[in-house]
């Protein structure tokens, strides 16, 4: 962290680990959907994919008509 004359504090780029990130919604992954290198994004799990409840993801069961 660095401090400037106006009292603002800046954290160095890429110096914060996952445990210090903001909270994200249930059924979200931390990744990057936007093209190129950049900040992490919360990605919603959908489109036939679901969390298993044991730390993995799987194809959601088919819901027949």
C-alpha cells in the first residue's frame, strides 16, 4: 500500500488474494468473460450447468416436457 499527499491509499495491482475480494452471489464463479487480460469478474452459472454441492460443477439434469 502506498499513501499520497492527499491522504488517499493505493493498493498495488494484483496484491489482493481471493479471500480479500468482495462477496459474490451464490452459484457464481470468479473468472473473466471479457476479452483480454484484466480484472476478475463474477460469472453466473447457468445454461444447463449447476454446482454439485461438493465443490464441482456438473451438467444439470434434463427437465422433460
